[in-house]
C-alpha cells in the first residue's frame, strides 16, 4: 500500500487526466455560455442563469437557484438576476468550505467587433465573444475543476461551492454580498474569477459619482436669457481633469497598482442644437487605491466639485453616489490559497506566478469584507489588454482555460486534503480567524 503522499500524487495525476479528456466538452460548455447574452446594462440576466443551471445539471450537479427579489434587482438598475449555488461535500465535510465565484453578467459589446459578440468563434486557439474572458470562462474553469474532484474524491474532506452571480458590472451588491448577507453561504476561503498568470491578493476600490448641473433653457439666438448648464459642466469637468494630473504622484504600496485614476465616462443633456442646455449630467469613475480612505476620497471629490461650481452661481449643482466599492486588501489566511495555487501554476505553466494587486475592482472584495481570505485566480491571458476585456473582440486562450482548470483542481485537492485539514485543526485553538472553526464540532 502506498503512502498518503503517493496516494495524493496518484489522485492528482488522475484529476489532470480527466480534465485533459474533457477539453472539447469544456470548450462547448463555455461556448454555450457566451452565446446567451447577459449584458449589464440592461441587466436582464435570469435567462443566462437558467441556461447555466441546465448545463451544470447536465454535468450531474445539484444546482440551487436563488432568485434575487424584484425590488432588490430594480434598486440596482437591473431587470432580473438569479444567483446559482452548487455545493459538493467531500469526506465527513469537516474541512474547509471553499467558494469559487465567477460572474455571468457582462458589459454590452459596443462597436468594432470583427465577429459576432455572441458567436463564440474560435480562431487560432482563442475563443472570441463578450464574456469569454471576463468571466464566463471561469464558470467553465471552476465547474470542471469541481467535476474532476468529484470523480476523484479520495483523501479529501470539506466542501467546495460554486457561486455564479450576475451583478459584478454594477457593483456585486445583489450577487456575492447578497448571498453572504442572506446566510446562503458561509465559506472559510474564496477564490474569485481572475487570470492565469497572476494571483491577485488586493485591488483598487471605485467611486462612481453622478454630477447634475441644472440651469434654464433659452433660445440659442439669445443665450444671455438662459443659464447654460453645459457651460458650468464643462468648467467643472476641466477642473476634474486638472485634478487627476496630480494623482500620478500618489503611488500605491502594493505591486500591480500604480496610483488613483479618474475618468468621466458618461455625459448626457441638452434639448436641441438651437437651445441653451438646461440640464447636463455626467458620471465620474474614481479608482481608489488600497492606501486611501474611501470616505475621505468621496468627501474630497464632492468638495472639489462644490467649489468649482461656485463660479456659476445661477446653476444648481448636485452630486449623487452611484457606487462606493471599497478596495480589496490582503487578509491573513490568503497565504494558504496563494501557496496552493502557486505550486501547481509553476508545474502546469512552467513559471512562477507572483501575488500582486490590480487596478480593477471585483466581487472578491465582498468575501474579504466578510472576513473570508480570498484571492483572484482563474482562466485568462496575461493582461486585460491581451484579453480585450471590456473592448471589442474579447477573447480567451482555450489552452489557458484548460491549464487553469487543472491548477484550480489540484490546488483544491491540497486545501481539502485530510492531512492538511488535520494539521490545520491542531493549530486552531480559539482563534476566531481559524478557517476550521466554523466546521469543526
């Protein structure tokens, strides 16, 4: 009879072989997800969730469908959302509960595509389509990693949960945050959708602020008889662009995150070409580095806008918070996830994958805010630019999907190994942050 280490190595090899055998099937699974639109806005995402549930059930999983109440969905500016949860227990279930989270909502495709955004076309090993990289690919990565463990459960103890949610593009409040707040899930560790060549342990936060300027309309032939809201708005925006020039000097202490940023991404207003605009709205995206205080950032930006508006006393200017997403910061316990993923990424990818930060903001922050050690890791190229994330011709390298699936599956094996669980239990004591406490009697 072999040793536990030998048995673990055999099971790991079996997991890798199964994943390799399912490559074409996994590619078809991902293509089905890409072909069902789930643009947010408008955020009518229930049809995609139902199709994903059907595909998961065809793999033999029991899928919990958790419809988000209509009033909660509407408050987030969406039309429909259903969160999907799959729970797979191993052994006595006394080990860690590990959640794997990916989001199925996507930004609208926009212009410039060389192919159908929902066609899932494959060219030179890349699948093209909206959501192919961010982050429908990790529906496939996590589902097939869990399937491999289910096929080869020897020596495992604990639970893996799939959390597939649908509002990351509007903040995540009715996705992971809602699942955790409702007590639907209480994981000890979490892995959120990410890219194969980086283990993300921190990321920026984000403030979305709407600014509304209200004046009085007038005929364009007599502009002095009105109050030009656009004139005020352009002056305020010019001031904001001047403000952001100084942001480059505020460097983050976390590798991978440079400095705060500010973008004015949406403008609307006016009545007609020959009318003095009476109302103009614009929205600001202000990225918040982990070194900053989010409330102070919001206060300072609102105050800057208020002072800039004083140059136009006839214009009423108000601000409204759309989103305040807090930065995702490192937590004790992340090192277990990082170590397990790094070990197998080095073996599968042939290079060392270093932990780092990211200027994005993601659903990972909701798990971290609940005290759950979390990292981002999954399928995808080396960068957002290579993936064309949020741009035309979004794509994912299918080889990376398959590699990431093996890495995730083998990392989960390490984290759920009975020997690992027993060693962790011995160290626990009464420490609240211990990942075993919630599950051990």
